[in-house]
C-alpha cells in the first residue's frame, strides 16, 4: 500500500493541475480528468520505472494500464511478480 | 566535474569543422536564392560518415554515442553555411534513422539502416497535420488494419525532406478511443507507395535549400511489416525522436551561433566610425557580449543534457530547457548580427540576413518555445 501512496503522491503533487487530489478516487480516469496528458505520461513512466525498478514495454502503454491509479498499481504489482519469477 | 572532451572527440570535431568549411560552402547565396537542395554536399556528408552518425558500425554507421553526436553536429553547424542542408541532415538522422534504430525490428534495421547511413536513401518524418501542430496527438490521419496491410488516410503538413525523401516515418491513429495512450502508431512509408501523394515544395522565409512539402494519403496500403515498434507505441517513438532532435539539431545551432559571433567580432573590429572600431562602442560590444554569454550557457546546458541522456536518465526537462534557450538565442544573435552590420547586414550579398531568415523557425520546429515553456512548467509541477 505504501507504493500506491507514493504513486498517488507523485501524480497529484507533480502532474495534476488544480490539485485534484481531494476529488479523484483511485478508480477515476486520470486522462478524462485532465491529470495525465502526452507530456505527463512520459514523466509518469520515468517515475514508475525509476522508483519501482520495473520496465514498461511499449505494448503495455495502454489505457487499461494507465487510466487510473488502481490500474497502474496493478501493473506495477504484476511486473514485480514477473520480475521475481524471472529471478527464480 | 570534468568538462573535458576526449582527444578522439576533439579530433572528430576538428575534422568535421574543417571538412564543412572546406567542402560545404560553395555558391551558398545562389543556392539559397534558387531554393536548391545541395546534393553534392549531401554526398560529401555521406562519405565522411555524418549521415549514419548514431548508427552502429554493424549497420554501416559511425557508431557515435550521444555526446560525440552532439559535438559532431556542433562542428557541422559551425562549418557549414548551408543551414538548409544541415536542417535536412538533422531531419534524416533524428526523424528517420533514430526511430528505426531504436524501435525497428532486426529485419527493418537490416533493410534500411545501411542505405540511410550511406545517404543512398533519404529519410523524413511526418507527424504534424493542418489541425495538429503543437497538439500533435490530436492528429486525424488514420491507419486501419485490413488483412496484411494498414490503410492510411489523411494528410500531413510541413514535412521536412518530403520532396526528396525515399522513406518517411508516418504517424497515424490506429485506435481513436485510446488517444496518446496506445492510440497512435508509426509506419515506414516508401515514397512510391500507391495512395501517397507528395505535395509540391513549399516556399518559406528561410532554410530555402531544405525542401518541405505536404503529404496526402488516399487509401494508402502499407504492409503490416512496416509498422515501427508495436501498434500504439508512437508516444514513445515520438518522445525519443524529440529528445535526439532537441539535443543534436540544436547542437548545430550552437555551431551557427559561434559562427555568427565570430562574424560580429570581426566586423566590430574592422568597421570604423567616428575614428575607432565600432566594437569600442558599448552599444555594439554589449550585443556581442550577450551573444557570447548565451552561447557558453547554451553549450553547458546542451552538454549536460547529452551526459544525462548517456546515463539513460529522464531528460524531458533538460531537453526543453536546452532547446528553448539555444533556439531563442540563435534567433536573437542573428537579429543582433544584422543590426551590428547595419545596412550591409540587411543586404543579401553579405549573407547575414540569410542567417536571420534561417534562424527564425528554430523557435517553432521541434516544439515551439511556448510548448517548451509548458513542458518546463509541467516538470516543475505548475
């Protein structure tokens, strides 16, 4: 849950305008609400890759994985598990 | 902190600078007047390895890392007065060679990189549309999968190298509901593909020797194998292209600014009025001081950007700062140069006004100054 809070914190302190944090849930669309655009997505990818030690493939850059905070967190967890599986 | 370039890098810089001064400045004003692309110059740049600068040697390139590429392009910008040729070389390299190098399949790399590196095929890059400039991901050109092909419909505007390109990286919407998150793809399109019409060269204010035109797609069939990267990966491809372009093309601008500076210093020492060189008057000297100061600051930012990119760091902020600063200062340096040279600066014969006409779009292409400021503001969390 700490990782999710870090993710949320980054998005709403660095990327969001007009301080949406009080209004948007983890299931609300960040694209439709103007939090993420084509500039912000690049920053976000970099944050996720640098801070969670995972690599996002091109084909994973889709709305299903980045539309909401819950979607992103699921992807991060999934990639971490895959990363552990590869190590084993 | 070590600011030294390696001996090898400096040798390359000196070689390219001397080569460009010696080989790429014939009939500059005539070619500018006639809007003629300098094919001989292109061939000479190919022979010396510039056209495959970042391409690994296994594909026939020079295998230059980002910092060496930046220094090489700075040398080219300084030595070559044909700013249009330099612009076309940059479009070829960062708009076409880099996307294929970074995102192409092994087969695509084998097919295109050797000939691109030799300059035997010319590359272009088509993303802008009449209603999608700064807001590039609002593009409308579509690519619909149909069997073994994608069918592209739409148009692209302001495509550098389009009239002379053999292949063009074309961005089109493959999933309208996804937008920039997986909705746009990039394709390698050959110039003679049925359904593709290349418009006539557009007349511009400057960079007259770098041809630009529109592209029109009417049920243009592109093999599925010509998609670059995976479907929907255009955001990453575009971002990578911009990072290389905003560093290496603007490295050329550092070179041009150096050339403008030296021209101004020479003139300010030679031209005498009221019994002394005009450089002794502060109103002239201060303009030249500002050019020098901004040139050195631009270099520092550019080299830092190159170093960060070589470390695989996120360079979105630094790229925008460097591009904004260097392009704005190139434009103001060129304007100051005209002013310093007085009436002679305004006359075509001296070539100073050409530098200004060629410098003006620097704050427009590769993302306008306004967009760079937006990006920097976003990176600051504003």
